[in-house]
């Protein structure tokens, strides 16, 4: 029984390989129902095909707002369906999310990292896959520490019933000994400086993640400014890759997915994978058929379910009537009498086909708009008049694109940081940034999460998730998250 429990905890036996079949330069590979190390890891094709499966797995775990949006202040209950326990902020070890799917990705990355270097000849493509594997392992651990804080470190694939079940390591250790080391290895292994395919990890994507990671390290883990110059240098490297801002309303357009603003995105396409998470804030046709503006609403006959609606707080965050992001972010369905039928996301509109609408917007992990706001946040956190002025300069790049004009508010550090926090809300709506932002700016001293999020008001629930009791029962070395 111990062997089975270990396998359940770390390995989900899935078929690797089918996914992203329409991407420009990915291999078409078959499904492997059973992969053993005795007959695998022989050729370059084994490695590249296996990585295709890791992309597919990563896309699956990222296709949910649970860890990244639900606990924040961007959503209200929609027209149908049940809100999550994360949104309600009623979390216990009984309803806590499982982390095994994340460790499943780590397991597969560990296999690539262990066996790919032994394949001869060691080609450029193998090195690129190793760079991707180190990135995905680092980024998955980054998700874990942002969600749970302290987590177990597993750097070897689970290939035996004798594999250890480690205790939780401090988030600071995970950051320094795993995440940052893996990011460095990834950067060193990439054979090219720029992009090959924006649906694939690249050096600019890794530098984007590094800036994100170092901001978290500075504000949440270390609570000092030591890493901020390195974070800024990472954004410099991204800017040098040739990315540029585009018209805001075109960023997520399905007709131009790999535009110049995109740094790294996950691929979606009808009949390949079109159940993008954006469908969860869209109406079915029956709810809006009587709306006076029905032709403007991104509804669908099937595949849409408005579990959530944009929150009133988000709607009122658009204080400037000229802000072009307002209409591009949400839409209100109204009857002929002017009554509100419902409010829906308008950023991820999918594609309208003759038979129905399909949710095939790519899921953008990083884009230039966020990198510019990272730079504003870094400069503001550094403090001092010169850096605050630089922060405002970066902030104004986003404001000018949004047609709201330059920032003219108070220029003290606290006010500018709060404005950057609010600008990220408007700019990055529904892009899986809000809850991590709330936690980061909370620990950075800019906001109080318990005042910022309505469902946290008056509660003492920790900002990190509890461990599900099933995971606790599988690993007796785990201790519950403090506060649960």
C-alpha cells in the first residue's frame, strides 16, 4: 500500500505527447500509455516528444482560476454555477486544493533532467528541452510557494517504492536552492537569445519569470531590497528581445496570437484545445438572448458558464472615462428597458464560428505590459526621489497606451506603489495575476489584504492554502500550514 500511495502522490499515469499538434514547430507524437526507462530515452525524438507532453500537462494545470484569481477581489458570483471555497475564503484541510498535479509536472521534468543528458549525441534540441524542463520545474515550484508557502523539495523522479517522502522545506530554501538555480541553468542552456515560437519557453520568457520571482523574493520572503537590482536587470534583458506594445484591444485577439507584445503564451485552438478558462465568465445564449446589445456579447450555445462575474470593485477601478481597457475588459448585458441582465468578461472573446463560439484565446503567461509594470514596481520599491520618478515614467507608458494620460497624483513612495497595484488590476484583469499581486503587495507593505479583499474582511484565514488531508495522509512527514 505504501508503494501505491507514493505513486499516487507523485505520479499520475498519463499519456504524454498529444497536445499543441497545430503549433508551428512541435512534433506529432503518439500516446505512450506506459513508459519505462529501459526502452525510452534513446533518441532526441524521445526527449522532444516528452517535452510536448509536459507543455500539455502545464497547460491543463494552468487552465483554472482557482490558485490565481479566486481568492482575490476581481470576481463576484455569476449567473450559474457554484463559487469555489477559495473565493468564499472558507478553507480547511477537507476542501483544500491538491498539489499532486503540480508535483506530477515536477516529476516529469525530473525525468527529462535526469535522462536527457545521457542521450548521444547531445544536440542543440536536447539542450533546448533541458532548458525548458528547468524552467517548468522552477516555475511550478514558484506556483507552489506562492500558494502554500513551505513545500517539499523533490529533485529526482519517483522511480521506486523506496523513494523518500520529504517534509516541507522553507519557501526561502525552495527559492534559493531550487527555483533560482533552475532558472540559471535554463538561461545557460538555451541555444538562442530570442524567440523561436512564442508558445514555447524562451530566454525572454525565463527572464520575465526571473523578474517576477525576484520581486516575490524581495517582498514576501526576504522583506528587503537586495534583489531588486537583479530583477530590474532581468527586465532589461526582456526589453532587449525586441518586444513592443500593441493596441490594448488586440493583445488577446485570436487572429494575431503571437503579436509583438506577447512573450510566452499557452496554445489553444478549436478541436485541439478550446476550453480556455475564460469561458467561466461568459454567458450561455439562453441568458442573454433578450439583451438589447446581444450582438456585442461573447455568448455561446455550449461551453460557456458564467460561474463568476467581474466584481463591482473591478468595474469601479476604471476611474477615467477615457480608459480604453474598460470596454475591452468587461461587458454588461442590458434589456431593452436598460435593466442589467448580467456582467461578463470581454477580454477573452474566443472566436465566433458558424456553429458556435469557441474559447481559443491563447493563455498569456507573460507580456510586455506586465514587464513594464514590473519595472515601475521595482523602481518604486527601491525608493528615493530619482527611482520614484523612474517608476512613474514606466507607469505612464501603460497609462498612455490606455489613453488615461500621465499620473498626476501624490508622488510619495506609498502612493505610487498603490497606484501601480491598482494599474495592474486594470491592465492585467483576468490574466491570473490578481491574487499573487495581493499577497506580494501585502507583504511589501503597500496594502492590507484583509481590507482589500471583501471576503477576507474580519477573518483570520492565512493567505497561504492549507494542505489537503489526503496529501497529509499520504505523507506522514508533512505539517499543516500554520493557522489551519
